[in-house]
C-alpha cells in the first residue's frame, strides 16, 4: 500500500537521541534530563547497544534518603532503592534489562509495551540491540494530529478504491475531527463491514460512521 501514514515506530521516533554511558555520573544524568527535558535516558555500551535505562524514578531514591537514616525494616524492604540512593553512576541506578522496541513495530505494539511496563519513553533498537532512536507517548499521539483531508485521501486510495472499484453510486468520504463518514451504494454487501473495519484501523481515525448500502435484491 502506498500509504503516507505513519504506521511504524520508525516513522514517528526521534532519531537524535541523548544517551549516557555506564560510567556517566549521577549529576550529569540529572543535568542532561533537565537540559533535554526528558524523563528517561538510555544507557549504552561502547558499541551503542542499549544495556539499560535510567529514569527519574531511578534517581528519586537519592533525594528521598538524602537526609534520613532509615531503620532496619526500611533498609531490608528498600534494599535496591537504598543502593540507588548511594549510587554515583548510571550503571548503579539504571533499570536493566532495558524495555525497548524495534523500529518496524506498529504504533499499537509500542503503546501496549508502554502501558504494560508503565514507561513514557522507549529506546528503539535494531536487531543487534543498537540504539536507533527513542519513541515517546507524544510521538504515538502525533498520528491523531493528521489533517482530515490526508485521512480521507488515504481511505479513498487504500480502502474504498480497492474494495469498491465500480460503485453503483459514488462513495463519498468525509472526515471531520478524525471521524470518517462513508456514504454511497456498492455492489458487494459483504465488503461493507470489512470497509468499516479497515477505516477504523487507519492511523489517526478516531471514529467511523459507515452508511454504505448495497444495491440490488441480494442486500435484502
């Protein structure tokens, strides 16, 4: 399909990525997050492979335990957090293994990983685990900002013209605020529900009002 819509992570990800190495110091990590306004940074090996991710959540224990002398119970219960509180480098605070995604993953797959692992940003890696970019929640939502006429063009080209090459009455496609309305009369009644399902799957469509009707007695 000659589709122009961003269906894959590689279409929406940010390629210029700020990352840190295992030995990057705590203060430098905080500084980079602040400077680049990001909530997490990939941690890389020398060859660019992602070995972990350090997020704000990984850094907070240092702040939390800074002025306190935790009791024995807290020490046992929060052992990993206390270790992070005493940490000085990325290697000691990072979460590992990193939750990553491949560039050819669909946006739905990336969204599912983010939701299930409760992360806001995912490093995008190639087959060898080398960093290619980062995809954020905001990147995934960008598809909903596509202009209505782009969406209508894609529906016409990739769905309507393919399923109904010779409609009985012309098929009209109107997209308004991401909601697609289809009207017209077609020969093949069985293809109408399929059309509605395919339109719903177009990136950026938020709703479908399918008013297509079938011509002839076969439609009943």
